[in-house]
C-alpha cells in the first residue's frame, strides 16, 4: 500500500453542516450556538488563562523567582584539613571562631575533605558520616551539639484556640 492509496473508510466522513443561513429552517439564526452569552458570540472562545475578568493567576503570583524557606538551617562548613591545621586536640565552635574559620553565632558542620593524622575531639552542630568515620579512625571523638530550637514554628502568642 502506498500513501496515495490511503483513503477514509466509505461513509466515515460526513459533509460539514451548513449553518447560519437566515431564520428559516434548521441551523438558521443562532446556528446551534444558543442565545446570548460568551459562547454564542464570535468563535465562542477566550484566551488561554482567561479567568472571566478576574486577575489571572499568572499575573497574581510574585514576579521574583524562588522561595526562601524560613525554617532552613544554614551551617558554616569546616573541613578536616582545616581542623588538622589548627593544631589543637579540642575543637569547639569557639576555637573555630577564634581561629577565623567560621563567624560568630553560626552553626558548624564538619565535612570530610582532607585527612586527620592526629587525635581530635570535635564538638560541632553537625558532622558528615565520612568525616566522623575519619576522626574516629584516627582515635578521636565527635560530639554533636543540639540546635537551640526544635524544628517547626514556636507556638503563637494569644492563639485563638488556647487562650479562651
């Protein structure tokens, strides 16, 4: 079979209905579109995203991209080679602030870049698994500091459901 031999099955395609030829007979006057209203006028279609005159969603959303999570916990990273360079056995966030590796009032997370050759007792807010394994393998210890808050929102003052 060739492309020029393709044809629809007999009787499968009907002639288009001729509507809108005056008020006499079927398909005249309103031509099957009903009376009045948006669907009866013109093509009876509206633009994509049109919401009936309401401000469309694409214009209501903020224009700037992205989302700032108010509950995100940001850590200051410190690597094993930086801990080795300090030259102390006891590593705490205060020591890291004093040496200039992290800023004051930040959470510290130890990451596994570099090697540990000496015994280190590390105290931090977070430690990666590989870094913890390297510190323990060198004979040191790891202590995780708790974050000063629990995940989630604090209770609202003057909550309508609790203060009655």
